[in-house]
C-alpha cells in the first residue's frame, strides 16, 4: 500500500518511508492512497494478534511487512481491558496500563519498534523531535530510551504539565533530552514542525517526528478499538459506541479509521476540555484554530488539532458530511472537577481529568436518551494527575508500579525560550 499527503502535493511513498519522516514534504499529513475496503474481522486471542491482523493491509509490500507481528508483540505487551461500569451498558476502555500510564504508550511503543527496525544498520543516528503537552513526550521517551541509533529531543511547555508529568519527561537521560520551553504547547508544536521542515538542518541532522501526526502512532491505535469492539460484538452482538477525550484528534482518528475498516464501532463522540475548536466546528461554525488555553486536562490543551486535516480528508473535504457524522462537546474545568468528585462518590470510580471529560459527555448523552453500549475511553491513569484528583476524592490514588519506578529516578530538563533558533541550536549540538 502507498501513502499520500492530505495536501496532495507530495509523491506517494511506502508506509515505512512515511513513518520515518513524519510530516509529508508539502506540509500535509500522510494518509493511505486508498483505504482498505471495509470487511468483517475476527477477534484474535490478544491485542497483539488483533493489531497484526488489522495492520497487515497497511504494511502490504512494505519492507517492514515481515517484522509486523514481532513489532506488535513487543509493543502490545500490557492489557487494554474493556470494563463494565455500574450503569447498564456503560463501559470504560482502559488505555493506561503501559509504562508511562497513558494511552500514548501504545502508539509510541509501536513507532519505536518500527523505527528501530528501519534504523538497524544505518550509519547515522536519527533524532526524534517531539512536542508534548504532557503525556506524549514521556511515552516516546520511555519507548526509545536506550534504543541504539536514536536520540530523542522532547519539548514541553514549562509550568503547564503536572509535576509528575514533568518528572517523567526529565527522568530518562541517556539518549533522551528534555527541554522546558517558555511558552505554550502550540509554541512547542510550532518549533518541532519548523525543525521537521528545515531541509538545511536535516542535511546534517536526520530528523523524524513522533507526534500524533506520525502514522507509526496513529495506525496502531486502531488496534485497541478493534480488539475491544470485536470482542464485545462477539460476546453480545452489539456495536460499541465511544466517547473519546480529544486534543490533537489522534486517538479519535484511529477509532474513525478502525470503523471505516469495518470494525463494529457505532457512534464516535468527541469530548474536549475548554479548548473548544472542534465542538464549535461540529456545531456549524467555521474551523477556527485558536491559541490553546491551560486546563486541568492539560494533555488536551490544543488549539489547532493536527489530525483534523486527516478527518477532513476522510470525508473528502465535505464539511456538511463531516459535521453530520460526529458530535463534539466541551467540558470546562469546574465540570471536570465536579465529575471526578461525583463519579467517585456515586460509584467509587477514580478517573483522570481527561477521562472525566468523556464521562461527563456520556452522562449527558444518557440523560438525553442515548441507547446502546458505550465505552468511555480512559486515556491516563488518575495517579498521573494526583494534584487535581486527590483533593477531589479526599484520598491518595495508588501509583501503578511502572509509574512508581520512573518517579524514583532523578530528573532534569533544560530551559529554552519559545524560539525556533534555540531548538535548532540544541539539535545541531
Ligand atoms: C494525548 C492525550 C489525550 C488527547 O489525545 P489526542 O490523540 O491528542 O486527541 C487525551 N488524554 C490524555 C491523557 C492524553 O495524554
């Protein structure tokens, strides 16, 4: 299968080439030239097997095709349970059982496996530049830590990530360099994008991205939706509807692609924090990227959701059709906090602030008469956001062992101004 740019001005390339460069040369995002036809899928015995099955058409003819099952086995070595909640028909899809306790571990581990296969035997080191609003950087750092031939430079907005997130970003060392940027996530993202588009720089420092624009992260994220929805369908014959906490739209876009392939997913509803660019668009306004505002669900503090370009491509740039296909709702900080507190009080469930946006949206959908089986997508473990969650529930949140191990390591990050020149200098060093 070959991959083209959403902007239509870049040559078609095989998947491994698209994964290695991240952004297409015309500034667009890589998408399949032709999406595999929708068909029915069988649930496999585990997530890794489902992933290998689902991803096989995308890797057909690629130099990584033979390595795919092995990459899946290595990347998906932790559970992704679909758990029932007290309200009949409600579920939570827990994506946070990986090494850094957020869903981004899944895509990051797959990408790391794929890129290290491609990198093997290359003379020059590859530098991965990644902008993070909190969780991406840690997941990417964990996935690439001590991988030979790869250096990772992580940019994060200083003071806008939780203390535990900051610690996770700075605690790896070795081939991982953390930069705390005096600016917003959007500044970090713009700096990373500029580096990836800097041909002169790349002549001496080969770069790749690991942001959610990377197909190497986006495509494997289809796997957990497929695994959960196929098992659910096999057990009770129902499609699984989803509420997805959304920032850059990578996680939700993976669900949309999985559904397009024929996975039995029903509705996909987007939940955002106060950064309401998508809700405003789906309510009929123009798509209007905004500077991001800081919220308690900081991994979703995104004012210009990068994967929106892919969603538009999938709907052939037909805004009316796209608006008809999705709903999106914003949840402000006051409501996020109230939802965390009330869910704990009523059901004993503890969720992170991101997951809480989806919980609230599902509560509202149910109140409005929504029927069927729904899953709230739980994107991070609440222990990562203890400074928000613990005061609301009045007790400590136990820290999962993998996260605990990271928090024991010393951490450091270099301060940099929010200017591209500062990043360029670090990359050339
Ligand atoms: C990144 C992240 C999100 C948003 O995911 P996107 O793919 O950017 O939409 C939501 N929750 C958590 C915990 C995250 O880390």
